[in-house]
C-alpha cells in the first residue's frame, strides 16, 4: 500500500483498539458489580447448652388422694328416751368417755330399784328355804319326815337360788340401761354437728347417728397408683435398675390444694392387697401427724412417695425437652464436631425445675437449652455454656478521643 493507504488504516486501527479496551473495561466493571452483589455465607447460629452429668437421683412419684380420719365413731343411743341435755359444743374436741347426751334416766332408775327389790325378796326366800332344807336333812335321818318332804324342801331351796341369780342378772341389765342414759364418746377426737337437740325423742339402736366423732391426729391419706407402675417399680428393684431408699419405711410428703407443701412428713402404712377391677389401681395408705388439725377428712391432696434411687440419672432443664410428632420425648444435643443431633430420651418425672432423664443421655453430653428454634438436626452451631460469663466486647474509644 502507499502512503495514503497507511494513513487511512491508522485511524481505523486506533478506533478498533479503543473499542476493545472499552469493552474490556465494561466487562471488568460488570464482574466487579456481580462480585459485590453476591451475599456472604451466614455465620453458624449460637446456642446455649448445659453439660449433663449422671448422678444418683431419688425417684419421687406424685399420686392423687384424699384424707381420711384415723378413727371414726358414729354415736347412737342404746336406750329409748327423751334427751335432757347435750353438754358439748359442736365442732369441738372431745375426750373418750366424755358425756355427749343425757337421756331422761327416771324410768331406768325405777327399773333398777325394782330389780334390787326383787333380788332382796329372792334372797329372803332362799334364806327361809335353806333353813327348812337343813332341818329336814336332820329329821329325815330319824324318819321324822318323809323322804318326799325332804326332796321338796331341797328343790325349793334350789329354785330360790335360781331366782336370786335371775334377780342379780336383772339388776345388772337395769344398771347397764341406766348407764346408757349417759351417751358418751367412744373415742377422743373432734365432734361434728348434732342431729338432735334437748327434748328430742331417741330410740335404741336407731339408724340415724346423733353425732360423729373423728380422730384427726394422726390422719390417713389414701392415694391410688396404677398396677402397671407398681409392677414396673418392683421389676426395676428386682433387676437392680432401681435401688431401695435407706430404711424400711417409705417417707411421704404432701402437697395441699393451694399448692403449698404440708409441713410434717408422713410414712406409708400399707398398700391394698388387691387391684380395683374398675380402675386398675392399688390403694396406698399413708399416716401423717396432724397436731393442729390442718388436714380435715375429705381434702384432696397429692402425695409424693419416694420409690427408690436411680443411680445413673441425668437432670435436664424443662426448656431443653420437647416431643417429636409421635409424642416421644427428645432433646437436641451438640456433638463433638459442633453439629446438632436429636436424641430420644426417657423422662420419667419432674424434680423441681428439671426433668429426670433415665435413658438416652450419657455423662458429658451437651444439651441445648436456648436457641432451639434456630437449629435443626445436622446443623453446625456455635456453643455457649449456660451460666458462663459472656465475652467482653472491645471497648469503644471515648468520644473525646475520637474528636481529637
């Protein structure tokens, strides 16, 4: 090409090179914008864990029950008559043998006096018959009286002696009836309301009780436990998974209707020897001291019974335990690589603010108690031990120093 051709080609080459450079710059800018727009990977969520340790934990079962009086006596009259007095205050404490009702004793006093008179007459007849029999005994030896007359005198003496015995028995009955006009309390305890007032007619052995006396100190608490739980406890004791508490007696604590715990500790007295076929439960009876009569018969209570000691149980906070769709208890555990694992556990009961886990956890397992809503099985997490002091944040420079 000539000189003119070179002159024409140079501007074209310059233009092409400029276009290539502009395209390259534009591509670099687009790539840089795309890199800046790409989101950064989110950090692993932080969870709070507790490290569980197996230990010996007493297994306490809480059972519903009702209080019942230690002794109960329904007071009924044993003679018929008009009530003259009622010398007691309803709702007060009475002693054994204390007079509760006084029935008019006039007719029974007269019967007693009549019985004593009949005894005196019978004894007088015996005295005369004995003298006659003694005389005839001497006379029959000399044939002064017939053998028949002697036999009649002897029979008359024996008949008189029988009449004396009958008169004595009549006196004893009259004496008992007279004593029954004073209706006394058979036991010591608290008496309820009276069904009659002075002036009322009462009859011997009537169906309606005059009053009821109940001994409240000590007092019974009857609770029920399912036979399946009782069998499981006995099986665990026999196989060594559960250890017996020290001593032969089983201590019992009582939770009242308002949620408070009764101050005194009771003991298990006995368990029923048969299972109720209607409910499949066994009745357990505990005895509690009740010196201030805080417990009244018929109160609904919950009894806490110690059924043994689990030697390798773990205590887990309530917040850590949840349930899977099938209703099985589970906890989230952080493994050695910082990954979350769902662990099925057996939580038999609650002890304070913790669950007693008897299976599913080993000593040293880290159980998540906070941050459960942010994790799922297999997720990587950052761990903070519960109760540990948080790391101190870097102190910001003072405002004055920033100005300077």
